[in-house]
C-alpha cells in the first residue's frame, strides 16, 4: 500500500468532522501511510497537526459546491458523465488549480491527485479521455506517492 484513502460516507464525514478525521489520521499514522483526501478539509488539518503526509485530491467527474465540498450523489448532476467535459475539467484542475462550482463560481482546488470514479457508467472511456487531455496539456502523469 502506498497511501490511505477513505471512501464514500467516511470520506465525506472526515472532510468536515474533526473527531472522525482524527481517528482516520491516527490509523494512517499507525500504518505509516500518507493520507489522501479533500483539500481544505478537517482531515487535512488533522494530518498536518499530526505530521502525517497529506495528498490533496480532486474529482474530475463530480460536481462541487462553491465552498469546495462535493455535491451529494443524491442530488441531480452530482456525478458527471460526459467524457469530454470531464476531461476539460481535469485539465483545468491540474493546470490552473481551479474548478467551476454548480453555482457558476470558480473555486480554488489545489490538488496533487485526480480521481475518476470506476463505478460510473462509461468509466473506462472517461478515464481514457482524461488521460489523453492531460497529456495533451503537458501534464506529467505519475503516482501521487
């Protein structure tokens, strides 16, 4: 294992819940692993306080609110499906460090890693489109750790 990345409800919880974030940071510390999560989150702050390396992650295929949090999957439009627009978002995140939120505002998203969800219909094609777009934009693709 190269890093610890919580998923789903736990990922969302530790983005805002200091107590749960501290537990996940403790687990990462015990395992001697860097921790991956949302930039500007409770878990990033907890990792910094504990001296645990943190890898900030962005989502090319998910919608963001203006406060930098993810739109819940239960909301319409939370998961993006168009490979071309997802690839464009990935480039903008990687090159400019920003993403457009659902309200149209442009927010800072300083990340070292990009995620494309494998459980999205058409995920393989989306991932290929993202890879091609990033390479065309001159982004060096490499492991985050």
